[in-house]
C-alpha cells in the first residue's frame, strides 16, 4: 500500500526552487486566477472513527514524522522533517467526511502552511497562492498560469482514501470512486508512440510523444466532458520551457472502482485540439488504467 503524501506541498515546489523567503496576507490587485474551487463532500456514514484522535502515518520515524489530528469535521496533516539539526514543518488542513462501512476517508483541501529556517509560507485560496508567486518569485505569463492551474486543481479535487487504523497508527491508500477528478494515477500501458498520464499528484494530464515532445493541461471535468489550456514543451524537466498553445476539449468515460492496480480505466476522446498539436488526434479513444 502507498501511504498518503502531502499533495499540497507540491504546490510550493516552483516557488521554493527560486528561493522564496517570505509571504504576506491579503490580495495583490488584479488576479489571473479563477475563483477557488470547493469540493462538496458526501454525507458521512456510520460512527466517526476519527473525531478527537491523533494518528501516526505508517512509516514515520524520528527524522520524518507525519501525523493526522482530527476534530469532528477537520483533519490536519502535520509533516515534520529534521535534517542536519533543522526542522521543516508542513501543515495541511482539510474538511473531511467518511464511510465507516467501506472504510473510506473523503478530504477537501482547505489550507497549507510551511515553517522552516527559510521562513513561513501560508495560503488558503488560489488568490493567496498567486500573491506568493507574484511577489516573492516574480512569476508571470505561462509559468504563473500553470502554477495557478495546479493550485486550483488541489482545491477542486476530492481526495479519497481507504483507511486502516491500528491503535494510534493509520494507513491511507488512494481510492478511485469512478468520478473525476481523482488522486489515483492513470496512464496508458504503452509509452510508444504516445504516452498519456493522469498525474495524480498535480491533477495534470500530460502527453509524451516518442520524440520527447510534451503536452500538458490541467483539466476541469463536467458531465463526462473535460477542457483545459494546453501547454507544450520538451521532456527535459524544465518547467520554464512550457508555452501555451491553445484550448483542449474532449469527453471521457470511466469504469471500475478501487485502489491502484484494481483495473479501473479512464477513456479520453479529444474533440478539440490546438492547430499546432501533432502526434495525437481528435476522435480517437485513449484508454488509461490505474
């Protein structure tokens, strides 16, 4: 089983890579971002196994400790890492509900904060995250849009996990309930001539061609349709090389429910692609498996 990772922490990678040291509260004028999405959680089922409890995540140690604190409706994940005598603490806050019969935990991301020797960072909306990127990292244009799309994806995705509780410890395993977006990773089985991956950590779909051309977009889903702004680059790890090429639209279907490896599928069919896109086409069904 794969333990839960701090998904919200990934939102800060681009910021920390350029040496951000502080942030401030409030807005910063005109915003590029859309409104902050909010997930509607399902009604809880059964007796609450979490309220008032603190759990240690499986695999925690004195150097890397991850704990969960639960109130009646809020779950707080605290990840403390100590290296060379310095501690960095990441705190992610979620709303939650549960299904005690199926042992499922449903999470909706609320806020993130990080404290270390380099400073303190915090945000609870897409606009606050945009302010961090603009003021402290100098982001603009496509680089800013990509980061904000990733942030909005985190706020707009319900995270679902199977849970196992043993005394004060907990194991959380990503679970697909048949709906999109999801935190479960899906991809095509073959990497040639085209490889499509639904990146569970970022909420992004990327498409890699055999010549290392890379297309990516952060989809929004509604009524079995998806859309997003597509960016093009090279499979070289350099996020700064991504440039916008236009809008992508399509339809999707899903099958199955379960954890990774349970045979669930997502079938994507593109109905609109930017004119410059090559290597894949509209009207073709692309099947991704978990």
